[in-house]
């Protein structure tokens, strides 16, 4: 089990950028996969991006080409770089950790950080 704490959310104008960080309570070197999900008001939570220990990435179609997930094992931190933000990206973003076998299965979750894209 690992505790995850997100940061970096906030208010940004359409077309702008934000970088979310997720600090883990222990070494992430051995964690099989980590990722980000989001939940917009009135909508179900959806997977945004995942990254395996071996470097395999997956992105939701809605964010491909705009978002990039990365991990820094030395800092026990996972990042989500978000560019060309749109109002529909507004949501609470959650960091997660889990396992990957053909699909990503998150098991541990952070508390979330709010991202609001608005002019």
C-alpha cells in the first residue's frame, strides 16, 4: 500500500498549461504502474493516463497529444503535464498506483486536486 498526495491544481485559462505532481509515501521504483484519473461534476471517474514501470504509457483519447505522464523514481513522484487545456478538462484529478497486465488496475488513490479551465 502507498499513500499518494497530489498538488499543482488550480485555475487556468483555455489553452494554458498545468503540471500536476503526485508524491508517494514510499519508493515508487517497485510499483508496477501509476496513473491519473479525473472526475468532472456530474460525471463518472475516468482514466486519463497510466505509466508502467517498464515505460508503457496509455492515454485517454481525449487527452492524447496534450497530456504527458512521467515518473521520477528518485523523487518518488509522478507527474502529469497538461498542455492546451480545454474547459472540458475541468475536473478533480486523482493520482493512483496499481498493477498492469494488459490493462491498468489502480488499487491506491490520492485525495485529488482540482483543475479548473475557464476564462
